[in-house]
């Protein structure tokens, strides 16, 4: 059955106001998400924030339930954080590493993740090694197998990078880590809400996600899936009330589940909004919205390919809703400005977004147009016409 795009747009206050192709930055939230947050903020103002928090226990519990349904895990395996970077680094910094240990990473790790890799490698003496890509530009799983030995302690893998439409084969990589028992962290920041994700098929130990991008949730929200079995093999980078419990004297107990990665204080309204956004995404069905997102992105790539001065610079066997492009000798920031003047939102990914990949491909920045299921074919065509006039 065709997806009811008119309804999706009618439920999205921003959709009629602009052409929003910055879904990989932050997608437009549905009205239901915005209202849930406003309602809670009003309640905080009327009765006090702690008191409002007590009344919101069911809505807060729903956020864990919704995230668990989204990923195919249990609510105990979910920690809610204030960003995807926080979620990812909580897992990564918890892994005990020493000199001589090897960290294997994709070439498209997000800038913040890569900085963390450098930081930890410098502190511990572990090495970072980039897994080669195949000819299409996605991780070469056979090459990964060839790199393995007993010193490989963790594999970190970005599913969909910030700066291109690439989709890395995370389930095939998971088959390797399942065989070998190597800890496996997946960055699903750009893919969660965009593609169906089932942690049981990926066999990852940890997976980080983001609220504001393809899930269409609030800013300042992220989450971490942490397999309960994996928690026995790692430490925690920090603890505080909620993540741990003081018993008596010098004794404390770290939470047995993913909550160990959380801090007590949180933005309750945003956390509620995240749960509502996930429920909303699940109501549409991620499989259905993913099919439409791919269709729109393919149309966009096809149209752009007809423009002489535009080059689509996406790589990989499978491509998603993120379309990265270069316009002949033109500064992407200037093109973005011109598009913004026409009420069109896109983004510019700088080199630091995905340092290793951008450096290897000799790119200093790319223009990123990212579509979601509530965008229209008409918007895709209008975007290409506008770009043609600017190129
Ligand atoms: C692939 C990827 N990972 C991680 C992040 C970091 O997400 P956050 O800004 O929520 O920390 C981003 C942000 O754009 C991203 O694109």
C-alpha cells in the first residue's frame, strides 16, 4: 500500500513552510512529538519540574519500551542519553584497552568518534587500524577477516556516515564478530529511523542512535543499546546516581543493565518526545518509510546525474537517503546560502565530519541533501531545477 504522504505532511508543521532536505542534520518533527514536549514543559511550569517528572513515569517508561521495540531488544538494554556521541563514547570508553591492543574502525567514522579513538589510543597505547573498503567504497568484509588476530579488542563501525549515502554491511560484520567474540560497536546515528535495524541480526554488543535525525525526535536526545551479556566484559567510564547505587561506606553497586550509562539529571520533556517520535516512526513502519526514502533519493541522484556541473560523490553498493554532491568549482557553503534564500534547507559536511574518508577522497567539503519519506517527488524536481540555475 502506498504511503499517505499528504497525511505525513499534514502532521508535520514545518513541511509546508520550506523544502527541507536536511533530514540527516535534524528532520522536521511531527506535531505529536512537539505537543508532547510542550505539554510536559507546561506541566513543569505549573506544578514544579520534579513533581511533573513523577507524574511522567509512564511516558518515560514508554521511551525505553519504544526504543526496545525499534531495535529488537529489551528495555533493560537501552540507556537514554543527550546525544548519539554521548551514547557511543559511553560504550567505547568503557572497553578496557592496553598497549598493543588493536581497534579496527571503518574509514567513515564520525569526527567525534574518531577523536575519541585518537584520544584513547594515545592514552592506552592501543592502535587504530582502518578496515579497507571494497571497490564500491563500503567496508570489505573479507579484508576485515584477514586483519583479525587475538590483539583485536574492538571493532567500531559506522552504519551510515554523516557525509554520504553509503550503507556499510553491519550484519555481515556482525557475523564475523559473533564467531570471534570481538566487541562490536555500531554507530547507527544516521540509520536508525531510516533503515530497519534489528540488533539480533547485527549481533552487535553496542549500538548508538540519535533522536533528532531520521527518527524525527527532539534535539538533545540519543540512546545506547547495550547487550546485557556484553556488560560483563566492560567497565564504565563514569558513574553517578542512577547509573550506580551507594550502599554503605565505600561500597557501591553499578546498575546491572544499560542504565549504568545514564546520569540522574535529564531533559524529561525531550526524553518523552523521543519515545513519542519512535512510536510515531513505528506506526508508519520503518520498512515502508525506508522504501520511500530510497525511491526519493534514487530520483534525486538520477536527476542530478543529468546536470553537467554536478557530481554525486556517494559511494557504496547500497545507498540511502543521504545524497552528497559537489558542484563544479563552487564552494558548497555559497550554494547552501543561495538555496537557503530560496527556502531550501541542505547542509555542508566539512572534512572533520568524517576525517579519514574525506582526506582519502581529497574532499574538503561536500553539499549534503538528505531526503525523508515525507518529502515529495515535486520537491526533488524543484531542488534540481534550482541547483541547475545556480551551477
Ligand atoms: C554518523 C554520525 N555519528 C554520530 C553523530 C553524532 O551525533 P550527535 O550530534 O547526536 O552526538 C553524527 C552527527 O551528525 C553522525 O552523523
